[in-house]
C-alpha cells in the first residue's frame, strides 16, 4: 500500500501554489495525498512568517497532527521555517525543518520516515535560495494559482519576506506559457498569476531579461484559459501600458489588487515604499478612466510606528475619497530583524485595533457601493465547487461575489447572469440567467 501524505498551508497564494507543487513531488514518488484527518504517514506544514502568532499556530497544527497519527513524520517548510528553523526544531514531534532553498528537495531529504528524537534541519542562508522553482496549485479545478515570480529586492521596513524568500527571480515566459497550456488542458478556467512582487517579473540570475508586460501579452494568447487575474501588483509597477492592455484584453479580467499600505506620505516614506500617494491616485484614475467597472482592492496597514491620529485620519480620508472597491486591512505587528520594529512612535495595541475596525467598516461600505454600482448588469460568473447549506458561490470577471442555490451542473461553468440585489450577508444574488457558456 502507498504511503499517505497530508498538507497544511498557512499564508498567501504563493504558499498554496507551492504546497500543490510539493504535493505533486510526493505523488510522483508514489505517495497518496489524503485529508489531514485520514491518518497520514507524513505531514507537511507550509508556514508563513506574516501570519500572526506563526509559532503558536505551527505548534497547534503539529499537536493536532500527532493526535491523528502519533507516529507520522512531521516536516515543516515555508517562510517561517526559513526565518526561525531552530525555534521550529524545538517543537515536540517535529522531525524535519526545510528552508527556502531545500523545500522542493523534500523527497530527497525524507528517508526512512522513522520519528527523530530531535528534528533535523536543512536550512541554508536565504542568499542560496536563488533558483526559481515553478509551482501551481490545484484546488477545486475552477481556479489555479500560478507562481511566476519569487522573492523581492525591495526593502520595505516592515517586511520579512526578502529575508524568508530571498531576492527577486522569475520563471521564463516560455515556461509560464507551457504551464498555462497544461493548466488549460486540465479544464481549469481561471489562472491567478502570483508572485511576491509580481510586477517585478523578469529577473533571472540577477539580470532583468523580461518585463511583466511581456508576460501579460504572451499569456493573453493562451487558448483554453478563459480568465487570467493578476493577484497583486505594486502601484509603481502598474504601468499605463499594462492598464491599457488589460482594458482590451481577451483574458485578463478587470480586477487589480494594489498595495497602498498608507495614505500618509510621511508613513509611506517611513515604510520605504517606492511611491507617494499621488501616484496611487493617478493609477486608480487611469484604471477607472479606461475600465469604469474595474474592481480595485487595496492593502493597507494600520498602526505602523509613527502613525499619529492625524496620519491615520489622513489615510482614512484618502481611502474614503478614492474610487476603490474593497480594502485588505492589516494591523501592524513587530517582526524581528526589521527596521520598523526599532522605530519610535509605537502605536498602542488598542489604538491599532480601533483603527483596524474603522477601516474594516470603510471597506464594507466601499464593497457595498461597488456591488450596488454593478446591479442590473448581466455578467459572466464562474461558479465554484464548494457548497455550504445548499448555496454555491462564484465570481464575475470584476470580482463581484455572487451566490445562488447549489446546482451541480453549474460547478466550474461560466454563465451569464443578471445581478439583481445584495443579500443581507453582502453577496450579490442573481435571479435570472441565460445559457451556460460552453468553451
Ligand atoms: S514590496 Fe515590500 S512589502 Fe512587498 S514583499 Fe517586497 S519588501 Fe515586502
């Protein structure tokens, strides 16, 4: 009988795509992938350094894993494993810790699966993690996260990602297209392009060889993929040519997620972001001029050191006036080995929480206003497989979340529907529909 492996992923889309690829390495080595609760022989936990209480979460998952399979071999990979390998090695029950350069050699490192009295650690300095390893996720077959870029050469003062993932590096356009074709052939309808700093795509062996825009143009020609979504792009890298191309593209959808982080120029400079807020306004205006229906999501951090009440109000008003559709609000928390963690003007925890709450309320208001602006339109929805209490969800091209009664025939299908009203839980309901679009 084949050995069984189960995965647990914390963190971002990149981690999800990498867990899937590690899963394929196990399949090729003859393992069966099973649910976490299905008494696996091996657990792989892919960690994140951005996650709040990463250490506690990791400990908890290991504990749960060993309750299910007391003799299972437990391996920890991911950003947190790169940053704090020894700390993780101390967690009771962990057998192996793999750093950023080693995680894709997991099969070579796993030998006899016997539990170790003390975890073995394979963790080179992150400067050694300079090879690009392609990855893409497979979830419910509706949407795939395709990793095209890794690492980051920026040095935002709050961020540990460059320490955990190394410098910016990318796949070749040729290889991305090859993978996109494979994904298309498997019946997946939407690709979400992912990377740590996606707009910086094109660096190989420390040299710039391509631009993100070249990749966008090439991917637009891939037959068989209905939608391509850009997961997140820095405002200073979202050029006019990219916006103009997406506006007329066959496959790129009208949805951008653009990190802002603060609406105060003072805080942006303390964060060492590479733009001022005027540039952000300019990007939003350009997008809306060419695509008035475009969905725009914003990352914002509250409680950064030095953020006074006035600075926060500045950010609040800035966002309130900005024509964007939703916010992803992060509460600042100190990370070891970052410049921000040593800065003066620490904002008390309760103030951070209050500011977060205010921006969450603002986000709900923005989302609702955006959804309301879309009511009465007939839009193409891609329905997902997941169903809860007889309800299924899907997304329009411009990221309006719709819900309807579960109908198995709709799973992973594109269908034109009329967006009719907003339900009490905030999703858009549909009451009328046309033919399923068969591709
Ligand atoms: S752009 Fe800044 S926040 Fe984003 S990964 Fe790079 S250093 Fe971190």
